[in-house]
C-alpha cells in the first residue's frame, strides 16, 4: 500500500476511536446509574486501547513503512464482552430515554467502525496490517452485537409497556 494512504487510514481510525471514547465518556458522565455508567466507561476504555494499538502502528509505519507484528488480547476475555447485562440493568435503561438513545447512536458508531476495519482488512496485503484490522473489526463487531441485542430488548420492552401490539 502507498505509505501516505496507510498513514491517512490510520489517522482516520485513530480519530474515529477518539470520538468513540469521547462519546462513551460523555454518556457515562451524564448517566446517574452506576451500573449503566460502568457499561459506557468500559466501552470508553476499550476505545482508548484501540487508539493505543493504532498509534503504535502509525509510529511503526511512519518510521519503517511497515506494520509491526502485535500480539492482540483475546477478545473473549476483554471488558465489554465480559459484562453481564442483567435483566435488572436492562430495566434501569428507559426504552425511550437518554441511555437508549445513546445505545442507538453507539450502534451507528460501531457499524461504521466494523465497516471501515473489515474493508481495510480485505484490501490489505501486509499480514500485520490485515491482522490489525481483522482484530479491530472483530472487537467492534462484538460491541455491535451486544448493543443491537440490548437495543432489540429495549424496543420490545417499550412495545410491551405501551401495549403497541396489534393482537
């Protein structure tokens, strides 16, 4: 890949992750419930980890025109993936409230991240670059699946609470 293009993609990815961190941090700051705050702080922390991996690659590519080989953490044991979204916690999130709106916005962030990273992984020929973007895509896809499941449950709850069912 052309060096300038690789650096531009890394810059864009770092910016995207920083925006995600800012968003999740702000939601956590404005959420009164400690459990829900913990969910968004965990997501903010994970975005910071993504920035760290991307920044390391940026420095490596800028100096050597190559992505460096990195040992990535096992996603199954990472923060957001290990959170247990209990029924009690889900009940605390109002289906039509601030946190539900934040979850909907987060879904959009995560979809964009999965799209960007998966396309970059596909286009990559450098095995270390491909590994980085596959790993990031998988991590963001894990976030996306959890958020979509939560959003679907919240929609179901609002339909039931407001008796929207036609039968």
